[in-house]
C-alpha cells in the first residue's frame, strides 16, 4: 500500500478547498477566482507556506505578464511544491486563445521541482434564474495528466520558480504587492 506523505495530505486538503471555494463563488456571484499559486515546502519539515493571487489584468500581453509573475514569490521562499489554480476558459479569454464554450473547468497544476501533474475538473454551468449572476456548477469526473503541455505563461511561471530559487524574497514580495497581487502567508 502506498504511504501518503504529510505534504501530499496538505496539498490534497488545499486542492479540495480550491474546488469548494470555486463552487461557492459560482453559486453566489457567478464569478471565477483569478489565477493563484499555493506554496508548500518539505524541508526542513512539511508545511503550507501561503498563496499568491494574481493581480487584475487586461486581455493579451498584460495577462501573460501577470500570470508569469506568479512564480516570483515561490522562488524567493524556495517552495518545493506548488499548486497553480485557474479556470480554463477564463484564462483562455485573458490570453486571447480559442475558447471552448463547453470546456469550462477548474485546472490545478500540481508541480514539484522535477515535473507536474495537471488535474482537470470539468464544469457544466447553468443559470438558475434569468438576470441573476449566480451559476450552478455540475462537476464532471476529474481527469489527470502527467507532465502535460502547458500554456506559455504557466511554463514561464514554473521555470522562474524552479530556476530562480533563492531569489531575493523581500524584493519579490515588494514588487508583486505593489502591482496588486495578494499574498497570504499561512501561520504569520
């Protein structure tokens, strides 16, 4: 039987929370959360470090730049694992990529220093009442892909995180917060 490491348990718990938060937000406002990263470490002991939520952005190059910057703080804290979460069609619209109206999904990229697994949580969205912003999500079965091809800003985000480990954390935090990113530290 496979043993589950404590960091795996934390990652699973945070991922369940991400799904639950999206479900609740869709049901109350019809909106999706901006892209975000959730940072973990397994050295010297497993822990959840915190999260960085993307700033507001305009479609096109600004969206690419905004998502790219999500790797800066995880590099500075030397996180050993990340969850990157976003709604698929929302990000496609922001990046000015083709949109599949039936392709709504919460996407969670579970990244380690040597690879990533993508979990695709398909969503069918319906509106309960006319002129009401809320949406009712119906969740489909989760699909898992190992080391999938990722969108360019996600590749850059993960590359920055992996290659810039040990970058100046104070500078990264100051820069992204001044641009409107929201950083939440766990346990501080």
